[in-house]
């Protein structure tokens, strides 16, 4: 199948994981990066890129010219949009240059819908990681919405052997790799006196918290994220308050890396992993603190639970599994698309950088 993916491409980004998985499945994949490289390198670059359309209204539509050209030239079977800032009129313009099926796979929570462009766009199907978003948009708006959670990518979310230097760099009792904001900071501040490391490179200057000293100011992704998760005794997975019923990608990534994690309990979680046997969960601050102290003292239990989570993630929760489900729901499975497979058995991957 010929698949065009619209989204930001950088290490471990949602779009990059999809592109890598689709290519590994044997599809011909083109990706169109929706932000320039500098737009993902820092918090300030991301903010600047997000406000440019507000300051210069015509920029919003014009910046998607590379996407329209790529679709017209490539003529894909499927256009897969992985973000929520594509204006509805751009989707309409894509319809004028292609007969491809068009889908949105939205990887964020309800609080980040912003202008809600995705609700006004003429996609053939909408995929959400939160069952709440799926049901409300299907039942109240009549969208062809489906529940499709995020996943792990076994190409890099897997167990890894660490060198002594890597253990020195990444080793700790508690770890998380995440953006920081007051909700997360307040939820983790009770561990300020623990051996805690927070990986990421976008700590806001306005965020005043004793956790600042635990922040590494280093973005870890793919193989480096696997090292960071494997070197820690416990991965803390405190989810954003905007996650209503669904879970975040870190749930699958940490599990795929073979790490032991304690995660926010969410209604969708029991269908994905068996609570307390594959993923340890918490509902309150007190429960989180008690379970951290309990499992820090029980390495064998941690190893057993982590091993079960890893096996489950690689069996049921990979991007390839998710894409197979998407193709099935969209009627694209088993269509017999022409495949020009390379000698290595994989489709070549192409990336088109956004034109300035």
C-alpha cells in the first residue's frame, strides 16, 4: 500500500513510529514533516511555530503547501494525519488532488484540541486513543470514530543490555521521561528526596518546583529511552489530567522496554494490561507513595511484573498491530495493492521536509 503520513518527524515521535512500523510491514511510505526541525528542538521553537499562524493568518494555509504537493505527486492509497492543526479547507484541497482514503489518528488528549479543526474536517475515519473522545464524537457528532490506543515499537522499545557507563548515567530508583507542568510537578514532589531522574529538554522557566534539580535537560528517545527505563528500578507514569479514560504512550513504551512501572489507573487500562500483574496502578497520592516504597524493596516482584508487561506489549500493543486494525476498519486490509519490495524486503521510506 502507498501511505502518506502527515506529522512531525523526530526521534520517537508518534509520526516517526508510524512511518517506521508501516515501512517494516512492507508498505511504501512517504512522510511530510509538519514543523521545521527547529520547531521541535526546544519549547520556545514549538511555541513560536504554534503562534505564527495567529500573527500571520495566511501562513496557516500556505504552510501546508508541501503536504498538498506531496499528495498530488505520490498519489497514495491512504493519507494518515497524526496531528490536530490541519485546517479543514486544507483537507478539502487534498480531496481535489487525490482519491485516497483519508484518516486522522489523534495522539493527544482532550485538553489539547485547540481550535478543534479535526471535528470539522472531511476525513473518512477518525481514530482516538481515549474511549471517551471516541464515543462522544461518534454519538454526538456522527463521526466515523474508532478507539485506537498508542503502542510500543519493538524496533527500539525493548530490553537492552547496559554498559557500566550507561548504568552510571541512567541508573536511579525512580524515573520518568516527560514534559513538565505544575500538575505533574505537584504529583511528583513527594519524591523530591528520592533518587529521582526526570528526562526531557523542555523544563519551563516559569515552573517553580524542587524537582528542578532532578530534571536532566536531556531528551531521551528510542534506544536511549530504553536504556533510561531499563536502568531505573521504577518508571513513574503520572498521566495528564486531560487523559479521561485512555492512557498515554509511555504506558506502552515502558512496558515494551521491559521496565517496571507504576501508572495512573484509567478505565481503558484493564483491557490493555492486567492491573497489578502486568502494570501496577495507583488512584491516589497515598497509594502511589505506598506502592513506590513497597516495590523498591522487592526487586524480584518488579522483574516478574516487568517481564509479563514486556511480553504483552510486544504481542498485543505494537504499531504494526494498530495499523493492521486501522486498515481493517477502513476496508483497506487485503486489497492486494502493488508492492515493489526492495531486496531487503522493506519498502523504501521517503521524507519530505516542509518547504519554508
